[in-house]
């Protein structure tokens, strides 16, 4: 769904909520802008004095002082520019990090459930990167554009009131032209960003549904749709660049004509002896400086327009209301009895319920298997036990307390879970196992790997210190499953929920894993979702779910 947004302001005040990175940057930028304005005036006065003295026949010794001062001022201007760049880049990095952390926290906390994944990905990636030119170049130029012209006009009013009048009358042409082109730029940038978001969403959707597209022979349609979106993004990008180039031409023309009017007026008054040479030279040097910040501001606006739009989109995502999810406060029991009574769960888009009046009673320390073919709702049942899937009817309890009333963090802390498709992070095998118990030592990690049938990791050249890629790159599907099982086993949790723990294992390794589960029965409450009879037969009790109806969506 497309999100309609109004015009973005040059600076979104919601960024101030990020605290020190933004507020400190704005304060430093304002201070450096005042310093830059003062240095520009001093430099122009010194240059005018040196040139006037040279025309009057002064010797080198007579202008040595002004020349030394001019050199010092030039160095100070360079230092001020360097300080502005450093402050801006550091602030941009700090702000980008704060926004990325806030987005990650939102997604991890489940508050991004109602957001388009493509929009979130675009904001967290390209959107945050676009903030760098916005902070590094655009916002510092805003401070200079607000301070420097005022200081220059004030000095011109003292040196040559007529020049001050001309500059004051022509200066508004720059922001006027910039506003006219800026309106078109903002509208075009919103369209470009929407095209990029659509492209990102299509890519995420295509990756997620790639197996289904291949099975049904619809991958070519996805490629064509992706191509149309890519072409739309290219067209919007080129249209934005055309506006930027045309606006730069218009602003340069307005500034050049304005400076020429000042130069002609000054020249006529010098010839008529109405203005001395030193004041005339100083005015001619200062007058362009009044227009430069505004011209650069307009140019930087086009460079940072994406950052302006991206900042607004990111803050819109952060400010979006979280989906209403019940959060209980009851403390979960340490060794609970799990009970489902006539539980019914339905998903949007599926006519038949995923679980229909399912009942299950698991005593503390019991070992129960939930056996059913794929698509029958085994993973959904485990989700109900974890409190992650709401029930439409019936009761789901832990220790006699409705799971919906339990403190979610406290309840999940008592569960070790192995999903059907576990995720391994980039890092060592040992680090992935320790994700379940960060304080576990090497001996405990090795024991968990052996119990999970992942003894292969101990025989590798680097052992559990072997580095894996993202999603466990470097291991087979079965090896990834065993490492993830070790991560669940090492976790000191009284409830162990396993979704297809032996799906990718050979018969020998499967027996080893099932022997481990047998040894844990009595110590932990174990619920295993499986479609393999060998795993179901090992359990103390088996709940068999009916096969899904033909044509039902999974």
C-alpha cells in the first residue's frame, strides 16, 4: 500500500528527539556559521585595504601587517570549514546509527508487523545512507545562508548604503527561484522515493515467494514486473536530475545579474569620486559572498532532497502506532503444566481454521509429540504455546494461568525453541551455540554439540571456532539444524519446544538426537512437532492432528 505523505520540511523537528547528536550538531553549526560570517567580513576588509594600498603606491612593509592578517584569516576560514565537515560527518554517523537502532528495535519488538517489509528495508538501507549529505552539506549550509547574508548586508550598509540597497533588493530572488524549483523537486523526490520503495518491496516479495513462483512457472511474470518497477525508478531519478540542473542554471543566472548590477553601480560612483577605492574593492568582494550561501543552499537542497524525504519516511515508520497486542503481567511458573482446551486458530485468507478445537495436556517434565503431515498446524500449535499466536477460541494455559496473561518476556525466557527453519548468524559455530547461553564455557558448548548430533563440528580443523557465513553458510541444511538444536539444548529452560528436529537428519544421527531427548524427559517439558514416525514413537504420548483440507492455504 502506498503511503501518502505531505511536503517535507527542510528540517524535521522530530529529529531533535534523538538528543545530543542532533542538538549538539545544530548548536555547533550555528556557532561556526557566525564565525564564518565574521571571517568573511574581516577577509574582505583586509583584501580591500591591501589592494587600495597597492594602487596608492605603498611598499611591502606598509602592507605586511594586513597581509599577515589576511593569511591568518584564510587559515581560520579553512579551519572553520574543516571543523564544520568533521562535526557534520560525525553527527550524520551518530544520527544514522540512532535511527538504525530505533528501526531494529521496532522490528525486533514486533512493532513492525503492520509495516511493508520493503519500506522498512528501504528506510534502513538507502534511506539512512541518504542522511549523510543531508547532515554533512545541507544543514551546515542552512546555518550559513541564515547568518552570512545578514552580516554582509550590515557591513555593506556601513561602507556603501546604495550597494546594500541593491543587494537587499536582489537577494530575495535566490530563495524565490529556489522555492519555485524546490517545490517541483520535493514532489519529484517523493515520487522517486515511492518508486524505490515499490522496487524494494517487489524484490523482498519475489525473494520470499521464489520457490512458489518456480513451482507454478510464474517467475517470468515476476521478472517482468521487477523490470517495470526498475524502469519507473530510473525515469523518476532522471527527471529529478533534470530539475536539479535547470534550477542550478536559474540560480546562477539570478546571482550573476545581481552581482553585475552592484559592480556597475560601484564602478560609476568610483569614477564620479563618490566612493573611495578601498571601500569599492571591499564592496565588490563582499557582495558575491552574500549570494554564495543561498546559491549553495539551493544546490545542496537537490543533493540532500533524498535525505529530507528519507528522514521523514523513517520518522513516520518510528511514529506509526504499534499493532495492538495483549501483554500480560503475571509471572510464569517455573515448571508449568501446559494445557490447550478446544483451541481454534484461524488465519486471514484461509477458510478452514489452522487448528480446530485442539486439546492437549502436557504435565511438567512430560515428553509429548505432535504428529501430523506438513501444513496441519504443528508450528502454529507451538506458536500458541509460546504466546506468539493468538487463539480465536478455547483456552491456552501454563500452570493454570492463561498464556495471554503471562509476562511475555518472562514466559519466553523459560522456553528453548528450535524453529523449523533455524537461523544461524555470521560468526563461529560456538558463538551460534552460545546464543542460547552466553555464559557457557567451551566444555558445555562441546557437550551440547555432541548431544545434538553435531559432533562433526568438533572434528573440523578449527573445531567449534569454525567461522560460518550469514544463515550458516558453509554448512548443509542438516548440519545447520543440528547446530541450532545444540543452541536450544544448551539453554537452561524448563520447556523445550522443537519443530521438526530430525527433518534433515540421517537415521544414525536421528537416533542419537532422540536418545538425547529421552534423557531429558523428566528434567524438561518437551513438545516435539514432527511428521516422522520414528520421532513420534519415542514420545511418551502422541497428539495426532488431522491432515489439512485439500486446497487449503498453508
